[in-house]
C-alpha cells in the first residue's frame, strides 16, 4: 500500500494537467458516443471482447496456435487442453466485465472470485489461494499461528483505494495506477498476480469514465506497447518498499494511450455517421479501393466493424463477378487481390481487428 499511502508526496506536473484537460474533453462525449453507436453496440463490444481475449494471451505468452485461437474465440469450440480452457474462461470473463460494469464494486471477494473464475480446473486448488506470510509480530499464540494471510493486505488496499477516490484530490486514473502497483507488490495470491492485476487495472479504468475501452481494445494497446509498459511498471515498483515509487511515467503512458484510444473512437464515429448515409456495399467498395493490393476480410472489418459478414461477402462476390478482384485461397483467412490500380492508404483502425494471420 506504499503508493496509495504516499499519494500526497506527488506533485502533478504541467504536462499531465494538460493531458487531463484533453482526456476529460473526450470523456465528456461518452454519452454521445454511446447514443451514436447504440444500434451496433453489441457487435462492437463483442469485437472488443474478442480482441481483449486474443491480446491478453499474447501479453502473457499463452501458447495456442492462431487457427485454434480463432476457433476458440469466434466459434466457441470445445477446448483440448488447459490453455484452451483458460482462453474460453477469459473470453467469458471479459464478456461479463462489459455486461456488468455498471454494477461492479471493488471488493476482496470479487477479486478472489475473478481468480477462481479464470483458473478453476486450470490450476490446482492449492494455487488458487491467498498467499501466507510469516508474522512479524512476536505475539504468536497457539490459536493465532505463525502466519498471516495476504487477504488482510488486500482488504486494507481496497479500503485505502476507496478512501482516496472519495477524497477527490487526484484524478481517478492516477489513483487506479497507484492501486495497481500496490497490488502487484503486495502479490496477494499464490500465483497469477500479474494477470489479475492487469484485468483489475482494465476494469477500474472502464468503470471510472474511461468508457472508450468498450469499443477500443485496452489489451491490444498494452500488447502493442508491451516493452514500454513493462518498463514503466518495473520503474514504478523501484523503491516501493521505502514508499518512493515513481508512478508518473506510467501515468503518462496510460494517459497517452487513452487519448490515442479516444482518437480512434472519434474517427470511428465519423466513419459510422458517414456510413449511415451511404449504401453499405458501396462504402465497402470504397474502402477496398483504398486498401493494399492484397487484402483480407479482416482489413475491411478494421474500418467497418459494425457491418455484417453477409454484407461484406455480398460486396466481395459482386466485385469478383465484375472481375475487379479475385480470391487467393479459401476460408475465413483467405486473401483477395485487386485487379485494378488504386491509391493505397493506411487505416487507423488496427485497434479493432483480431489479427490472427
């Protein structure tokens, strides 16, 4: 709890204050974003869940082939081993997070239930427990025993987190990041503290106005910037025992990438509103004109995550019949080649694609 205990030592610099102004301008239109995208909200959230699941496994190097990953995430096929069972558990957990985020309350039992939900029948029962440590006190009796549970530390950390949020002295994401570093250093569980900690960081941001992560995959952002993220987390943990953790670089990292996510959703909203006024098939054709000469259906989904597969398939078939494109293979992962010259442009919507190829 050394980070949250020592919050008052931190002076927030000017550049971070400016980031707050920009982030809250974006947060201020959360309601507008929801209203605009409401008709396709389930489709978009489902895509975010798929991306979060896939990229979380990349962050923690879970070894499952791309083909099996795609089948597990999209088709809910039966798992063959523990890693595959975990992927399905993880997808269900992310779905639950999105469907119940309005009622989420940070409690010790909720955190422990998350651990059990993800790792039941994946880890042995003796690994899904709170860690025990030797008591520092000399007052050890027959009844009290020599060890205390890390559950008590997590109880205190959550209580302190809620107190700091209620005080309102610091921007909530800064408090969340301090909680996250404290959680990692307390390591309340026997195993999987890094995994549970990252999911808690995600949940707390999502439920504290950072609603952009309903549409933009938080785990993809972390995965694509993993080297920098890991470095900032390690740096933030230096001198943790002495109460002198340096959280500000991690805070800058997360603010920067939250603003990036809002830039993506703003572009998505513009495209969405534009699409609503056009024939969807014609709009897909326009997108294909701007894609590289060899492209896939996933490239189209990047830009139009809310357009159905059937509409995309009809457009591809029409262009194929018109001899403007032809397929390079068969199946979901097949690529297409254009038979005409076009000006290629790079799209900004990598964030919404489950790249498994």
